[in-house]
C-alpha cells in the first residue's frame, strides 16, 4: 500500500464556486480524509497548486486550507510535469485561453461550465483535447438536480 500524490492545477478557485464547491468540499475534504482509497490498496492523495491573478487572495486561500503550493504564474504551473490535471473555475470569458494552454501542455482538463463563451470555441477545445489524447470534462452537476429532472419529465 502506497500513497500516490496526484498534482492538480486549480485555476480560479478564489471565486465563490471554486472555493466552496471545488476546493473546500472536494479537494480539501479528500485531503483531510487522508486521500481516496484505490482498489489495489493504494491511496490517491490530491496535491493541488492554487493559481490565481491576485497573489494576496490565492496565498490566503492556500494558507487557510493547509495547501502549501500556490502561484500567479499559470505558464510555470503548466510546465510542471508532476501536475497532470488542470482544473479551471475562472470566469467563462477567461477560461478558453487557459484550457487551450493546458491542453497544449498535455494536461488532463476538467472545468466549470460552460467551457467557453461560444459553441464554436467550446467545440474547438473539445477537438483539441481529443487530438492531444487528454481526458477532458465539464462540471455537469446541475443537470441531475431533482427540480431539473422533474422539469425534464
């Protein structure tokens, strides 16, 4: 049994959704629980680096949640081969360029919805990810809320 760290670049988590839903309730909670057990007995432990435009905000958020890594330099983060996943919770207007850069760096991508400002740009990102052979996905948590399922019926 071994603990296997997994490096995750978390961009834009100083906003409400990024902080509460993705950092506090997900990544920080998994870390606090000691990681996620795998079928072979190993434990997968998220090792996030928080990225943002405002040094004060991103550093304070990292310190508040016991995360040692933070940065305002996305390009440097994308260059680190130990960080294999890129997560984006920035505003929609900022997202596509960063996701494109992450794909070009060979990172697996997971991002808030929508993935881009236009359908054409979203399709371009999906095609780039497919061509690069990286896993990619968009948060779709709201699609399965009871009220939306009832409305769909």
